[in-house]
C-alpha cells in the first residue's frame, strides 16, 4: 500500500467501532497531524504551473511545468527555434557537462538544481528515448497498443481472441500489502485476468504481504527453483516493492543455471535502490506516527519499511548481478510536475533534491540493473491511467515477441471469461485511437 494512501486513510479521523475509551481522542489527534502533513504536501509548490506543449521522440506532452526554463526547453530549445540567446548558452553549457554515454542520477540532480526538476525530467525523456534499443522496443510497444485497439474495435472485441502458439507462463510478484489493500492493484488481479482471457497461464507468487524485501526474495527464489523448465519459459512481472525482491532473488540468491527457465523480467516502477519516502517514514519523529497508525491496524511494518530505505536498498543492490540469459524490460512512469496525482504528491514534495522522480523513487534508480526501458510520459508511480490494463497486455505481448519470438493472436475462437467479462469491458473503455501523450 502506498504510504501516501496511509495519510489519506488516517485523515478520516474518528474511531473504529468498539475501540477502547480514549483511543478515539488519540486517533483524532493523529489524524489531525496527518491531515496537516498531507495538506502541506498537497499545497507544496512545484513551480508556477506553466502550460507547456511539445513532443520528444514520439512522446506528446501537454501539461504544466515548474519553470519558464522547462517550457522553453520543450517548446523552443528542442525545436531549435530562435529564442533567448543567454538561456540557450546556459543550456548548451549545462547539457555539455553530462556524460554522453551513461545516465547518472547525480548529474540530473545538478541539472534540476540549476534549472528545474521538470527540465531535467524532459531531458531524461530525450536521453532515454534516443537509446536505439529503447526506441525500437518503445515503437513495438506502441504498435502493439494499436493492434489491440483494432481488435477491440471489431464486432467481438478481445473476448474472441486466443493465443495460438505455445506460450510462456506469466509469474506475477505482488506489491506491498497486496491482500490487505487489494484495491491498490498490487495483486495484479486485472492484468492476470486479461492475460488468462487470451490463453496465457498466469501465477501469483504468494509472498508475505508485509514481509521485508529480503524475506520475500527468498520466497521468489524458491518459486523459481520449483518451476518446471519443460513446461515453457517464464516471464516475471513485478511492481514497486516487488522489483527489488525479484532482483535479489535472480541476482543474488540463486545461481544462473537454476533460473534458466526465466527468460524475461518486466520491472514496473521497481524500487531497486529504495525510496526517499521510506527514509522519511523511518526517521524520528515520523517513524512514531507511522508505527502508531499501523499498530491500530494490528500490523508491524517496521521491518518491511526499513527494507525499502535507500541505504539498505543500495547495500543489497551492490550484491546483485542478473544472469546473462535474462532479458530485462523496465516499464517506467515519467511524470512532470503537472502530472502528479494526489497519491504521489507527498512523495514528490519530499524528493526535491532527487532530480527526476516518479513520486516515490528516482526514475534513474529504477533502471539500476540496466535492460531496455519503455517509458510512459505523464504517469507517476501509481500508474493511474484508464488504459493501463490494455497497456499491460500490450507490454506483455511486446516482451514475448522480443524474447520468445513471434506469436499469433487468433480472434475467431470464443474465449469465455471468469469475472464477468473483463476484456469485454475494454471495448467500452478504449474506443479512441492511440495517442502517446501526457495530457
């Protein structure tokens, strides 16, 4: 469960039925403090909210940005239009100092400090989308979205589609508190249903929903060891806290030969180097507030939260080396300040010095194990997008084609659904042509 959601939930105040006398006052006091904290984050200034519109290597952007320099970079500098000579020189000098071959977090933090966080984020979009392998897979992903939309637009929709060839098995590693708070989508229920509807086998690894990253990494490793390699290749999909759990399992706990069946890993916003928000939640006096809230929920999250801190995460990451046979695809949300949703406001406001961030962690840190990167400009860490389920299927099919080989989608054979027609609902949700925009 996102920590910012905790603030929103606790802000309800009052007391649960049958709570002990006096506890209501304690809870109300805590709620008042949380309301204040959330109000401060919600009112945090990310800049003047300047409207900006442009395009970077196929990513259409229409939002608000935090500084005139960010607007200038998008609308004038990248388009090589005549503008402010002094600012042009300053940008030329600053960008010339960046490493031409590697993307370093520290350099983008400096760029954000010198100009604005949105300018640094826009330049990160440019750099990531210029990497040839990223551009090729991003294009394949966009084409897959278009193909799925066309299928949805026919008379039968995706309900009639089935995968014809021998297909891989999808193994989902769920996020934090995925049972207690399934409404967050951390259990991948919708995604698993969509893939099953197309004929894929899907599994959910039964990690400890409140376990530390290290504990859950061992559970993931055991699941991989037990997988039958003769039953077909495995594609792992993880999100947020589950990202470092998969990384530690594959990169530290099991030898490469024991993970040979795992052909690909889709890392969705993985906290590979931790989260500054976890640091905030474990520092005094914030840690007291967090512990008190979870104590009321009869949960002790001290160890799971500690495992997400940046210091512990970086120490763990340094021990990891992914096997060479594994194809890693990072699915990364890249928001500008005008794209931040309420759930991400608190984290975004507490990462002022972090450079480009998705609202919970550094975007560059999400790429800490390399691989190919597909980006979604305009979304933050919580991926609140009405198209997200369709995009999940599109990304999964893209990875299959890239790693496993070509695969046919047969849309002539009916494929009944188990949960009242999740895929059929897509036909109503996604009638418009694809548009790669942050609007």
